C-alpha cells in the first residue's frame, strides 16, 4: 500500500491524458500514457500496487512435490505471502520482506490446483464439465490459497453447501524449518490460526455440484414476517444489506419459483445489483421494485453476483477512509432476532454512516461492516445481542477492539465443540 494512492491516481489520470494528448497530435506521449494506463490495470500489477511489494515469484515446475521443494529452497525464513493482495488493501498495509508472490504459482496437476490460481480459473475449468463449486467468495479474483488461508467464505444459505465443503485436502509447506504435509481444511484452520508460519501451496477439491438454474428474489426486511421469509427454507445462497440510507434488503437465490424472461447476468446487471444492494444502502436508499428482483441465473453466476472491482473504486475507498471489517460469531437466528438485528443496525448506521452485510447459513453469522469511524459501535451491538465470542476475519481490517467480547480465531467459530466443520 505504500505506493497505492500515487500509482492508482496516475493510472486513472492516464486515460483522459491519453485522449487529450492524442487530440493535440502528441502521438508518442499519447502512446506512452496509454501503455501506462493498460499496465496499471493488469491483475498482476494491481496485486503489486495493493501489496506494495514485488517479491520472489516462483513458477510451478513439475509435480506438486517438486514445485514445493523448489519454493522452500528460495527462503531461509518464512516469507510474507502475497496472492491477489486484497488482504493488504483491506488492512491498509504493505507486505514486508522477504515476500513470496504466488502470481506465477498457478495451474493444475492432476486433481491438485496450485495456490496462486484464482477461484475464477478453477470455476472456468469445472464449468466446461457442467460442474461448479457449491459456494465461494463473490470476488472470484482472489487466489484459492488466500481463500483458505484467511478463512474466506461464500453466501450459502440453509439449502446450500458451505464453501469449505468443496475442500478435500490442502498441501502446506513451512520454510523454516523446511517441512511439507497434506491436511484437511479443519486442521489447516488450526495450523494457520495459531502457528501462522505455513504456506498453502496446493488445493484438492471434491463435492462439486451441477451448475443448476436458480432464481433470485429481493425484498425489504423490516418485520419479523419478512425476516422469517429471508430465513426460510430453500435458500441456496442469500445476503442481507442494512445501511444508513435504508432498511434491510434481503436477497435469496433458490429453485425457480415463477416463469420469467429475465435472465441474469445481462448488460450491467451485476453492477446494478451491487450498487443497489451495497452502495445505495449507505448513500441514497434507491433500489428497483421487488418485481424486478426475480431473474433466473446459474449457481456459478449467483455465487459471482458482484462485478469486478475497478481501480477507481479502491481509490475512492482509500481516499474516503472507508474501512471494511468482518465479525464472525455463532447464533441460531430466528425471525424476531433477525428483525431486531436489522433495526438496531439501521439505527446505528443512521448515527455513524456506513452499512452492514449479513450472511447466514447454518449457525454461523457474518457481519461484513463498512465504516469510516466508530468501529466499536457494531462490536458493542453484538454484546447487546448476547454474543460472547467473536472473530475478526483475518483477511480484512481488524479494528483491534473487543467491546467487552472475547476475541477468538475464526477457526474457533467455524469449528464447534464436536470438531465438525460447519462452515
């Protein structure tokens, strides 16, 4: 992040500068500014800008075992690992050396996928076979290694499968002392949460599902009845946004329930859905009528319901001082509790601005919060709802506040006392 603002700003200005220089017949300068604008928008370059570091970037060479041993030989101590660098952006920090970039540690070897491969690349491969992951983070440009290492998740509901259900096994390495092992996802969580000296290098998937047709529904959540509707059976995926400008907007994807010619995605549909659900919850409250929220789509597209994030969006977030953090806790939600939760969050956001995205599958609740200040307020609100333990998402900003709660690792929330992974 050390060069994020100047490089992103110059990259944005380079576009109108290119047009102006071309109009002034300054073709060489126009070509140079155009090249700079293009380069600063490449995924690999954006990752460098977000992390503030280039680092060593080994390639996959031969089998997973051979590749991992070559990777371990590069470092005398355990490095800072960089994938797509969204964690560094959200935490507003730069990678400190030695730095290992996984941007070239990509591809598939048999059933194993290299950790630098993005979720998008994995899904694109399985879609050709009519299959997809049951759930995954909506921003599919993150690497599968970062997805697992940070405990990231999707939007699964009570009729869907959690994102972790697709993880069969994970290969990890440690550079100092050198070691390599294959573990389950639940064991990976215990290692990453408490040792923090291992690197995810390969991932093996299973429990893929058919890329079935789903139908979206969207409605206001401002009563026990509508809260029960959002919590009702049949939700393969679901999200709920509450903000300073509007009561809760609940969105669900489930089996098709009515005939329609509306098929998502179409021109600008992802942007429209995201802007109405997320940004408009904060600033204006605008959204289309419920009747417009009924499009048909596939499970893959429903998981990837948010559009690509562009440099100008990240620039605005940094300059505007908007911080995004996520609190994860266990609670058995019912309609009355959820309605009270939405009401209290709305009142809180009317005082301090921002918005909260609620996700809930089975037993685990996620509050994804965007604020500029008063970070302790949602933490205190959790205490008022009787929550005793909470984990901050390790891949996002951590305000470092407890508000009277016990702070635990995210794996302690995902794994109940029975040691059965539930998310």
